[in-house]
């Protein structure tokens, strides 16, 4: 080989190697972290119990695999289109004595940093009496992602397979109106992936249910009136339409949610009774002839007062029983029960197996032999069961990595290598890889901010949250690198005894902007970052409203904040910008009528802001989830001129308190070293409020439990 040719070849190889190396290096960029109320403690898996045998710990089976969070299941009748998706064809054999029938499951999962719908076919090799409770010990499982890459990054919910189609909720289309839900129902052909929107544009639909024939789909929907800001039991109506194309849409029930079909003319749903205020299950019977309307549909109450019964589940042609979730006055937990439609009585299920565990959103197999639900998976020796400090959430912006933190009010250190956050109570500092976690303040605190010029100095608000203007809350600074202990490293910067909160530091580290109620209204002030009020105090805004949640731009030119100044006391907050000298006030984000845009945080280059907002409305019925105070909160970014609004998170949770860091964290989960999983969450607070029991109440006599034997 000639020397020149060899050199050219070597150069070509070197360039190829260089480009390959660059392609695998993480991009230069930034990271955003945010909090989601309780989400990292869910650890949901889907379980099942037989309906024809007494429920026991040994016959409760865990179906899903312990990976991430799995919920809102559906037992399909496997069609040829669904079975064709299974990759391991050797497991597909006709059921018989040697080939037991598989357990087929469709469900929502959040593995991989985004919402998706999976299909699992689980094969049991052992006799039923010897089946293990853990799906991780079942030797044969075939798993298929049904919507991998389809619909982009969006929330998926309440899936149903009907024939050749998957029907589900997705939030991937922006309706273009503030405070309007993105939730809509879609049908995707299983074999081709072709997807059709069934919900009319400008309308939001929740909780779809497909009739046994597949002809009709029922949904909970506000219709054209839209979401009004409800966060508890929704005042949606029930609509039905043709599954094939969404046409022939008609309202069949006023005020109802979570529909479920028994046959082509009968469906069940839940709503709060206007007579006694209990949430109960109702039956709607559609006319067999003539036009269908709310006037021609017969509605009857099914479950009695005295308990909350909701999220009903049915099976095709089964007129003997339904499954419901219940909250009873003598129980702190949500349980799944059967309701005998013939005898009009409840049959206990999950309370006899796991009495001190919440069980959510039941569903019944097509043959009525099994009821499924999701709950905490419990302790496991499986390596998948870990507790996360940072959960990677798939980002729609390539050069921004996105993480959910196990804490609240996070903030990045100036170098981006450490994170401060609060945990109610206490303020903590941790390296971004999960190591060196330390509690630096033991009291109640909220909001955190680092001083860009004074290494290791963190500011926070010490005192109760959501307090009045006159409640004492103080801005304190803490040198987290000081080894002298909390008392010596802590400095109180405010001294007037009023509500002082949400500190943010100027880029030169000399000043702190914060919110104070010292005038009787919550307005913005600026004080010395080292000496506090004693070193100088200046009023930035003034008026009979609330200016709060402030953040200082990296170049020092702007302060962003949330304010209800356009409708004081309404709870409606928009984002505003103002110069530190009090000039240049302008509105950045209009959140819509009675809407909320809060917790702004500047990007490291100062050109954009990340914030939380109800701009995308509500995405699911809140009763189907654990408690979230504001289940509409999502994370958005916007440029300083108000353009390029982007939604970063898509779920039915409460995402909030975002912070934008200066470095790019690789998009992968960060585990707590030495921390195992702990599944815990709060029940919807409003379900804890039981109406006064009257003469017609039906409280549960727990001394006379009735076990299941309800096969149709």
C-alpha cells in the first residue's frame, strides 16, 4: 500500500471514530427538575383475584412485572390482531390440560420516562392451587409495547382493546386555548398503527369504555362547556359515539363519570348523589328503539348511601354483579368489592387480603372469573424495586433533560453539581448523583435558592406554608458547607414577624428579592443578601394583591414573579416580569380565566422561563388517582417575549416547583443509595369527608363479612 493511501485511510478511520464518539456523548445542554406530589412513592402493580373463590393471599396474583408504575388495567378478549403482536410464537398454543390459557392484560405503564400502553400475556406453568403470588416468579411472559413512539410524548390512559383496535386517552394534541384539557380519545389499529381521533376538536373526553360489540364508546366529558377548574368529583356528563369514527355523538346522562358497559343498551357510571351527597354507582338503560337522548335514557341508583362507591367495572352480559372501589366510614382505605345486583349487597374482596392497602380502579375479565386492580406492590427482593432520587422523564426538547425529584422546591447549586430541596419538614442538600445527602435545617421550610457568588450558601423560607400575611415566616440563609452545626451556620435575614418567603438571589450575590406580607398584602421586596433587612430593604411592588414566587434572571435585568393583581383574591395567577428598579412591568403568561401560572425559574441563558400551570387543564378523573391538591399542574417553558410556549410534562398528577440547572444530566434514573422502595400515598382528601349517616345509610357490618362466590 502506498504511504499516502494508507494515511488517507487512517485519516478516514479516525474521522469516522471521532464522529461515532461524538454521537454517543451527551449533548451540551441544561436540565430541569420538578416535584410531583407523592409520585415517586407509588410503586403500583396490577393484581387479580378470582370472583368465584374466597379471596386469600395465596390466590391473589400479581400480573405486572414490578417495573416502574403500572395501573389502569383491562382484560382483553385476544383478537388475531392482538395475538399477532406477540414476538414469541412458541408460547401461543391452544389451551388444554398441558397448555393452560394465558392471562392477557392491557395496562398503562410509565417505564422509560414516558406514559405507554403495554400488552402482557402471562403463562402459568403450575396448577392453579400452587400459583405464586408474584409475577416475577412466573417463568413465561410475553410483553409488547402497543404505542411505542405513537402520539409522541403524552399521557396515555384507560386503554381498551376491541377487535383490531386499541381505544385510549392521549394528550398529544394542543387545543390552543389556555386552561383547556388536552385529553382526547383515540383509536389505533393494532397491526398498522393507523390512529384516528374520536373526540371532536375543542372537546375533552375522559375514561372511555367500549361496548361489548365494539360499536359504541362511552366517555365522561364536559362537552362544549369545558373544564371549570374542578379537582374533586367532576361534573362531567356521559356521552356515547360510534367507535369506528366518533360520529353520532350524543349525551345520554347528565352528571356522571367512569362509564362501563354490560351490553349494548346498559352501562354503569358513578356520580355524587344530590339527595344525600354520597358518591354512588348508577345504571343507565338506553332505549332499544327510537332516538337516544337524556330524556329517553332511564337512570337508576344501584349502590346504597352510607358509603362512597365509584369507578364501576362490568363484564359482557354479566347482570349478576359489578365491581366497584369503595370508601367506607369505618375504613381509611379504598377497597375493591363486588356488588351483587340480584341481592343488592356488597361482597368483600381486597379487604380480606390486604386490609391496610389502597386498591384502585377495578376491572373484570370477559368471562367474569377475575377482577383486577392496582395497588402498591409491597416488599420485593427483585432488583427492579428501587427508590429514586431523580426519575428521568422523557423530554420533548433534545438539549434539556427532565427529572422528577423525590422532594419539593428543588434548586441547583451554581455549578449544577448539588441540589437543595425541602421535605416537609427539613431542608436537604444532595449531590446530583444521589450521594452525600445531608439535612441542613430541621424545621418547616419551603422554597430554596443558592447564592451564585457565595459558595455553599442556601436561602429558604422558614415557617408554615400557605399562611396569612401576618403569620411569621422568615427568610434564612444557611452555609451548607459550614461544619459548625445548624445554629452557627444559620442566619435569620428578616425580622418584622410577618410572612416573608420565596427568596431569589441576584446574579452578583448581593441582593435577595422575596415576598412579604408586612404591608397587609403580599408584595415584593429586595434586601441585602448577607445582612438581610439590616443591610438595606427596598420595596419593589405595591398593591392590594399577592405578588409571590419570584426569580432573578442570570443577567440581573429581570425578576419574574406570579401575581393575582388582575383579580386579587381570586386564586388566579399570571406570570409577570419587572426590572429590579421597579420599571418595565409586563405580563408574560396569561393563564386563562381563573387559571394559574406559578413558580417561574429562568433558564441559565436567561432567554426562557420554566413554570407550572393549569394551561393544559385536567387530564383524568381525579377520583381514579391518589390525592393531588392540584391535579392539573404541568411543567411548561416560554421565551421572555411570550412566544414558543412548550409543554414538558404530560400526566394526571400535580407537577410543580420547577428549577432550571446549568448542566446537562444524562437522562437516566438516579437511585437513592441505600434506600429501598416504600410505596405510600394519600387517599383523595375529599373522599375522607363522609356525609352524615341518615336512616337510609348502609354502613358496613364488618363482624359479618361475606366472602366472594359470585360467578355468573
